[in-house]
C-alpha cells in the first residue's frame, strides 16, 4: 500500500509526469511486490521562489550557477 | 495537537471542504479528546494529471473506467 | 483517490486509531463520494519532544498548562 | 541532510519567503551542523478556504476574530 | 531539486530500500535531468495498524483477504 | 497558522530539537507575524538507511565521504 510524494521544481510536462508515475509504480511492484492498483503517486510542482536551496530561493540560486 | 493533511483529486467545492474540516475535527475531538483550537486540517486539491494510480495519471485511468 | 495523513501526539490506542480510520473514510465517502478501497489514511504518532507548539516541545508546554 | 516543509496561510511576499529560507537554513547549520547545500526548504502557501482551524476554514475563522 | 517521500507498509529490507533509492534517483535523472546529488528520497515504514485502507487498519484488512 | 515539518538524519539531542523549535517559531513570528500558539513544528528523525542521497542510502554515502 505505497503512497509516494514527488516534489520537484520547476514544472514538468504531462509526458514526463506520466513516465515518472509509470516507472516508480514499476519499481515498487518489482522490488516490493506492491499491487499497482494500491499504489498512489502524487507529484507536486513547486514554484522556484518557494523552494529554498543553499539558503536562497532556487531561482536566485540558478541565476548564479548551472543546475 | 493534531495536524491532518487531506489530499484529493479532483477539486472539491467550498461547502464540501468546510464539511470535511468540521467532521474530521469532530472525530479527533470525540475519539482522542483533542482541542479544536489546536487542530489544523489542510486540504490539498491535486490536479488529475499529477496523481498517479495503477501506474497512470488519474485522468487517463478514469478515461478507461469508472471511479 | 484520497490520501490522508493524521499526525498526533502522544500515541493513541489501537482501538482509537481504528475508529479514526473508520470515521474519516466514512466522511470522505459521504461528502465526496470517494471509494473506501481507494482511500488511504496514515497515522503518525509523534513523540512529544519532537512536536513544537508555542515555541517549546509539547512535553514542556504541557508541564506548564493543561491541554 | 535536512528537508523542511513550511505550510502557511495566506500567501507571503517573495522577500518574506527568501528571509524564511535564509533563517531556517542558518538555524539548521548552527544548531545541527548541516551543510546549506544539502538543506532543502519548501514553502507551501495554502488558500484560506483549504486550511481548517477550530473546526472551520480559516477565512471563516478570521471573519469572527483577530489572528 | 527533487524530494521524494515513499511511504510503505510493512517494513522493507535494507537491500530493498537501497534498490528503491537507486531506481527512483535514476528515473528522475533520466526523465527530468535531475542531479543525483540534489535528489533526496526518504522512506517511511509505517506500522500496519497505523495505515488505514478500505476503512480498516491494514492488518485487519489483510487478515480477511490477500494483498 | 503555520505548520512546519523538519526532517533530518541522523537523530538530534533533546536540546538541539528544543532550540530548532524555538528559532523557527521566532522566525515565523518576526517575519510573518504568526502567533506562536498557532505555530506547530514537527521534527522527524529519519534512520540513515531510509534516507537516500546521490542514489544511495545516507550511511553508505557517508562511509565514502564527509558530510
């Protein structure tokens, strides 16, 4: 009965999100024997000014370096 | 001192959300004796393409079956 | 497809947790029409020294007042 | 390797969020010795009708009292 | 800058958890181009009496059916 | 009405946790004007084998480098 929460920044495309859902569901099914119809995966796309990294919002961090 | 996070898809109406908040607060008060003024309930309404179930985004899942 | 996370301190009994699960599942079924077999509820019992309220850990808070 | 999730209502300004990120990162660095470049802080700004307190949505609660 | 939270019941072995971490990190690297050294994955192993499904704790649910 | 979840590995002392609670509550009070008696902070201490970083569990990561 897995629940998975994936939090990312910035947003992903619909196709990328579908692929992430498919692959993580497959991982949990193969490694732990979890039923896909009891596996829920929620993706949260976080605005860059709301994600802090290294002490600053991500957009400020990325303005000074390459991810 | 409960904190409750309710994650649903798709969105609910304002009235439905107020009722969910009232009922869960009442449950925690009756069953555990928790004070309502120390009980916080946060509802996250998740876009269907961000909620994976049975290996696919929920909107694709619902296109092929009935919830 | 709801996922609910209930965080409380201190711990609850097995019977209390079963009742909370039953009642919240019922609320989501009646108010939003959610299927119980797609409703997951996870209860986290948090140690009092790990839950801060009013600027202090809960056990210190409770030593000075009544919840 | 800390991960911090700050959930607030209502929304904050960009400057307020940057300050919160800077101060919490500093706290974890000073108190626990955590490296800022391994510290992630995600701020969720929750709509008032989605945050329940004292049994009602926050906007209804605030209409009857002062926070 | 992904953060992933995997919640499962019952517990997994150390080897299973290491494999889940490796595979999800690989998925996010391939699909979204995320750097592994900015990818954090936290696994929560939840006691069966704390995970409600279909209105009952998971251990009661499993006593009456097969997962 | 803030709720803050701090997830760290490995465990912290009681004194460190009390200081983190005090400082984050102070930050939210000064920066956002939040009332401490409506501010809840929950600290989760995660086992190192359950926290993945750079594709491996943290204890394996730390065996090969310095945090």
